């Protein structure tokens, strides 16, 4: 049985008192908290094995290299990649998407199209817009419905033989809407296009299998799945990485750099996968922390993680309905959705509401959540977002609802 109270014991930060109240952390879509095992793993690395990797022959460097490579293998198994060669460590989801844009995407040209959606985080819009200015291809946007779900009719119309790449989020970071990646993959591949999946809000929260999904690229961040900040992942099918040009150049990503006297030139060949895409000294400690985070999630079971968040979300939606002044957005309760609820309260700005909640120790996000086009589409100036994870409980939801009730009563009396 999945027990969030048992899970909470592993998270030292959850014992904090904030503004006189026990901390309630509902900003998990922005970043997650870290269990003791992840904190210990990173501390252990610096205390016992710290060295650079893939360079020296000494013992510490060998140890650090082994741990770093093991982290690639652990992540590869977690998402069911063919092998560690398909797992490139980057800084975060944003860098992973930019890596696809500036390695694979540079081959795009006028007449080509990239299809993305109005529900994307800015990091899956801005790189494509920036690159399209350079390479003169078109970026097309699939519309969303009023409940935040993707408009599949529009998707079918927009994906054509001109489409070279479809870039879509697995789970919306605003509404929690879950996209049917298998169906989108089928459509993209029937049109000889590739599929990039933004897994920032899915990999931490549900079972994700790149083969079952049919993803050619998958981007996600370690810090949203119990790992440290500064470590993220780009998964790509091996052949795409083999034929792709590197994006960053320097040490460790090369096999050979030789000066050819006759030609007065340096000839360069790339290192094998995935190191070809990991130039310079990487975030070794971050990778080790991420490996521990993956192991923690695996022990819990991703199916259990998903069901816990789903049940909590359904409960929270039901409780929020008790307050007339609250409007929630996103798919209805009968539809599968991730553990994210955006809402507004009549008569109060979302930042002010978030500040009030903070005074009671409740951390939520307010604003546009790096998804301005989606807010525009839903007719929202901004929203408050409560996002859940493995350590959140019904009791915490009850406390938030109590505070919201007090706020709405207070507003009525004004
Ligand atoms: C769906 C989605 N994509 C991309 C990102 C960007 O992640 P990062 O800031 O870790 O690069 C986020 C972060 O909130 C997100 O929710």
C-alpha cells in the first residue's frame, strides 16, 4: 500500500515550519523536494569520490566515472531506452529541447514545418520560433479545447508531409491534461515526421516507456523528480544521435583532435555516444543524485505514484467545488489528468491569493507558469497552480481549502 505519510518521513524539508505553520508544498510542477537518500548520495560523492570523469587513471576518477556512467544506465532502464548510449545528460528540459533544435533542427529549411501546440511550456515554443527565423521554416500551433485538452482534429489537419518534427508535451504544466502520445506518434510517423515529447511533467509522475510511446526524443528535468537541480535528460533514438551534429564543442566530446601539418588544419572526430553530446566537465554530482532519485521512485512504483496523485487531485477538485468563488480549469474529473490544478478566485488577483496562502505556510505558484499562449487561449490573465507529489496528503488539501474559504469569506465582508 502506498502511504504518503511514510514517504514524508524521507523528506527532511517537510518538517519545516513556515510563517508559523507546518509547510505545505504544492509547487511540485516547478520543482520537487528531495528525499534524504538523494541528499546523502550527493554528499557522499563529495566526501568520498569527488574527481573529474573520463580523464585521469587514478582511483577517484575511476570511481566517479563508474558512478556517472551507472547513472546513465539507471535512467535508460527507467524510461526503457535501448541503452545508456541513448541518454544524454544536460542541464534541464530546456537545454534538452535546445539540443534537439541546434543539433537535429539545423537541417530544417524553408518549406519544412514544425508542429507544436498552444499548451506548451515556453521552452517548447521559443527554441522553435528562434530557429525558424534562422532556417526559414514554419512553426504551426495545434489548438486546445476549452478544458485544456488537445484538439485532435486540428492536430490531424496540421500534421502533413511538410511536417518534419512534432513537438508536444506529454502532460500540461498548467492543466495536467495528458496527451495521447501514442496516437500523436502514429500520425507523425505516418507523415515521416519525428516526435519530440516534453516529459518534464510526465516522467516524474507516471510510468513512461519511450518505446511504447513511440517517442523519437524525450526531454525531462531531474529537479522535478526528486533529483538535484542542474541535471536533465535528453533521450533520443540511437540512430538520431549517431547522425546528429553536436551542439556544444570542447573536451570529452571528441575522439581525436589532430593537427595535420601539410594542411595546416586540425582534424576532429567525435567521441562515441552519448559523450559526443556532453562537452566539458558535466554535472557529475547531479547525475549521481538523479540516479538515487530514480531508484527511490522505482521502489515506490510509478503506477502507485500516478494513482496517489490522481486520487489526491480528484479529492482536491471535489473539495474546491465547495467554494463558489473558486474556478478550476483543466479536464473534467472523469478524464485522466496529472496532479496539477489551476484555479482563480473571483475578486482577488492570483499573486495576492498565493501570498495569502504563503502566510499560512502553503506554497503554490501564481502567474502564467511559463505558458502564456495557453492562458490566452483559456481567457485567463493568470492563475494559481497547486501541483501535487508523492508526499502530499488529503489533510494538506483540507488545510488549503479551509484557508481559501476564509479568504473568500473575508472578501465578501469587504
Ligand atoms: C512541461 C514543461 N516543460 C519544460 C519545462 C522546463 O523545465 P526546466 O526549467 O527544468 O528546463 C517545465 C518546467 O516547469 C515544464 O513544466
